[in-house]
């Protein structure tokens, strides 16, 4: 089965975000209002290929019952490691594999992965071919317009489209731009033409500055040739962003308590200690836009356990 063909367009997708879209937060979003498709956080293929790192890789690739359909996103620079990893992903029950050629993280780029692939196009294509030829799962790519300048999209995206990925997600900024400038929506018509000329069967997904479902639908009306839209930071403004629902303060607090319970259960069931600190990154999603929110959030940032958070919330 090809999940990309089964979902009616426009396909709405939760963007893979490091330290955010883990197995716990995906369940939170599923409860608030699920997207059509989930992506995992990205996993290093070299970690999976190593006996020492495989345990950590498999932990990042855990799937909850509410996650499906879900795409595993992977990154790296060793073609042979892509080959080995995609074979495992097929057995783990994923609906597809996505190669990350766009992450701007310094450490990832220093290791030669993510957006650094834009600077080593021949290696990127070799990695893609090794993935595509060694799995029955549909293989897609997520990338950026270029490394330094938006105009790089012509050469870079053409190179990728000539390999006919099942889907191509484009964050409408360069690596250098990060998220410091508005997404280049003005380039969508040119990218559509490029796709139509080189690989019309490839699903085209747009990412960057897409706020919510309503925004995605408005863009789809303007650009009906685009097959889907990926929402990333929009979930921080509204975890119900895949619906047309504006949550009340009470609903957000209920969702926070659901998140806390999931985290607590995961801590208890995990075979090794799970740090509490990363949970603090999510507090701003639930505690905002009401009198005293900033004070409450500051108190929560000083906590060290679920029990302390619940005590403060009860007060």
C-alpha cells in the first residue's frame, strides 16, 4: 500500500521536530485533533547501524496505536547505513520512510547530514537510492530551498525530482535563513512548474509558516496543485491546529494534564531514567493568553517533577 495515494488531498501533516514530536506529544496531538499523517523525530541511520546506538534509535522509532499512519524520518550520510535502516523500518510497521535533507541543526550539519546534504548532492542521491532500492515502503524527502540562497531551489529541487521520490516536502526557506525570515510562498508557482515538468507523480508538500488547518485550506484554494501542507511551529500556538477549533483555557489545561499523565506512564514503563527537563518545553503551549499565565509558567519552569507541576496547577 502507498499511504501517499490513499489520503485525500490536501494532506495535513505534523512536521518532524527534534525534541517535540516524540511518541508522547504525538498522542497529545491525536487527542486534540490528529493530522492526516504523522512523522517521527528524525533518527540517525548510523545509530541504528551500530549495535551500541541501536537501542536509542529504536526508542525514537516507537509507535503508539494512535500514531498510524506514520512516516519514519531518518538522516545521515552513509549510504550503506540507509540501506540497513530502511529494511528494519519496514518490519517495525511504518507506512513510509522520509529522508531528512533539510535540518539546519549545527551538530547534524557538522556530521554531514540534514541540510549539509544540499552541499553534497551526489552523496544525497546515493543515500536516496540506497533507501529506495531496499524497501517496499514509499520513500520521500524533506528538504529546504537551498543552503544559502533561495534561488538554489532550481538546481537542488530539480536534482531531487529527477529521482522521482514518492513525495517531496519543501520548507520554503534556506538553511542559512533558518526561521528568521518569512517563508517564500512567492516561489510556490515556480516549484509547482518544476514538479510538473520533472516528476508529476511526486506529491508536493509545502512547509514553513503554515499556522493551522484554515490557513492550509486557504493556500490550497490558491495553489490546488500542492498536495499537502506540513504544520510545525503552529502546534505551539494551538495544539488543535489540525481542526478548526479554538480551545478554551479549560480545554488546554485538560490537555496539559493528559500530557502529564502520558509522560508519567512513560517514565514508569521505560527501562532507563527519562529526564523531566524536556517536558518544560511544552508548558508554553498550554499556559498562555490569560491573566497570570506568564507568572504561572515561570513557576512551572522551576519544577523538577510531575508531582510539583500538579501541586502548582492545583493551587
